[in-house]
C-alpha cells in the first residue's frame, strides 16, 4: 500500500470517529468512502450512504467537486434528499477540502456539511429548464427547442438582451445534455482585458509573465474538459482571440500563453451575446468563419417588456426572494403593480429581481407600495414608465435588441454630463421601423437623458461599465472620438 493510500485510510478512520461536524470523504472519481454519524443523521440516509456516487447526492460530478475544492474560496450550495426533519429535501452548504499527495495529485476531498435553513438553494439537476420560469409562448418555444438541441454536442448561440437569463439557459442545456456529469465553466468575455482574457481562457505556462503562478494555469478550456464552456458576451472578444478560438473549434487544439506544446480541447461550446452578431460580421468587427462555427443552433430569449406573463413572473420572483429571506411573500399594492407592468425594464429579469428585493426590504414584510420601489420604476426618473403607446426600443418577440456587455457595477468617480455641443439629440418621429443600430442608439439616449447626463448612473441603469457606455456613445456619434 502506498503512503498516499495509507494516509487516506488513516484520515477515513479519524473522520468516522473524531470529527463532530457532519462530514464525508469522497474518493477521486466521486465515490463516497466515509460518512460520520453526524452526516448520516443530517442526510437521513443511514448505512446506505457509503459507496454511493457523489453525483447522486449533490447532483454534480467529480470534476466539478475537484474544481471547487481546489478553488479554496468556493462552496457548493445544493439540495439533498430529505433528512429526518425536512421532508422532500433540504438545503446544504458543502465546504470541500482537497486531499493531495506529495506530488499535489488530488486523491479525494473531505466534504463538511452545513444545513441551510434561511436559504433554499437549488441544485443544478433540480433546476434545469424549470429555472427559466414563465408561460410566455416565445419562452416556451425557446425551452422546447433548447431541450432538443441539448441532447447533441452542437455549439449553441444565445442571442438576447442583458438580464434575460442567458446563463440559466446555458446551464439548462448543459444539465440536459450528455455531459451533465462534467464541469460547466463560464467566462464573461467583456469583463476582462484582452491579455487577461487570453490567459484566463487558454491558461498559461509556468513563468509565462511576471506574477504568474509558478505551476502555470490550465485556463477555462482546460477546466471545462469533458464538459461545457460558456462564453458570455462573446461579441466582445478581440479579433486575435477570435482567431485562437476558431483554431480550437476547427482542429481541437490550443496553446497556453507562453507554451509551445499544443493541448487538446474537449468542450461543448455555448456562446451568448446581447449584440447583433450578423451586423458585427457585416461591419468586420466579428469573424464570419467563427460566427458560422459557433452558430450551430441559434436561440433567443424574450425581453421582459414583451412577455405576456409578467404578472406571474413578478409574483414568482417575489416568492423566491421572500423564501431566501425566510419571509412570507407580501402582497403588492395595485398602483405599484401597475407601474411595474408599464415599466420598460431595460435590465430585464435581473433588474426586475433587484427592484422586487428593494421593495421587499423597504416594506419590511408589509404590502409593497409604490414608495417602496426604485425611483426609475415608480416614475421618479423621466421617461421610465410607458404611457400607452409603445416607446422607442420596444421590440416584438423573437427580435433581439442589441445590448451591451455586463462586466459589473462601475465604481469609478461620477462622470460629468456631456458638454452642450455634444448633447444627445432626440430621434425625430418617424413611421418607419427602427433598425437594430437605431434601437441601440435610442436606448443609450434615453438612459443618459433619464439620468440628467450623468454617465455613471446611466451606465449603471443599463448594466454596463462606464467605459463601455463611452465607447457606445462615440460609435453612434454622440461623443467626439478622442484623437
């Protein structure tokens, strides 16, 4: 017996007798080797626990457990089968500690379990396509088509506005596909600088640059091996990286930064963007050959403003948020609901959830009134509520309005309003339908106007970085291009 095997056996013995907290030991490969009495009691599984697959218990495969354990800062939130006091399953937070040998080879993980009562996390397996709640016909059609494509390994391209649930759909496709037991790895191509994106996506060799990990880095392509790689905001990928990604899709090989040894990629690719990719291809901003490669199946998600199930969606999200806060879902005052139904929701479901959480907290569990909603929803900002006629920027189901990247909230100092000579003009009324480019320009103009010319607040309302907003404004001629 090797020293590593002896160490594992000793650890297993100690876990079964000495550890007071609920804990398990999972062998490399995903088999549960040891469970102490506290874990058996928490999970309500008795002697049937040992020998089971970790996937049966946590709904994630061994590769994902390995990645979480090595991450160090990440925990797994999941539902497990019903215990002695919670029928039908309960939420458990799982903290994973790696067990490695002298060569840093992972031999197993120790899983420390903590039952969560105030929050009810949902595992990937129980979410699936049901995570995309709604009865809207466009959404239902998208889910039905996505479920059929999920069974294949075709690349999938998701075109939808920011905040509509593109990552939820990507995860659902992964969960319903043949690689469901392998990792799902996501990266936002618009949130990183080109150099950082390359090293995060493709990895880097030891010593590739100053500050690099001395052991190198496998990158997201390596981490997703055997599973699904989700490239969010793929339209923001710089041209040189588009060429490298095309090589991965054409012959399955790639190089880590600073490495001269080719590696083999094995990923199912799902890409998403809220930009108009065909227009970008026509402008030469996105490679045509790459576009055809990633567009194996093209799916879109409806915006909140075009959905016909908005009342049901509002109450469903409120129920979820109240459950997360261990509260009873409060009623919504008729006037508040009317404003929510008339608001344009440029940030879609993400913004809707934020507004509901805002109202839930301010109402302190009582009826959510108009005064509890964010100012832009309640009418505190000009142009925030529809007035009967469909405003510019509202599109019909199935048509994607070009959006912008979502790298996070900008915390830089507040920007000043544009000078008077660069004020954003209002589009003249016309009976002709607006092009996608005009829709984007109108959306930017409305956001800047609604925030009194404050570009930081406008970017925040749109869900983009201020630098991205500057770039979009210059592209549409609202700001002068710097020399």
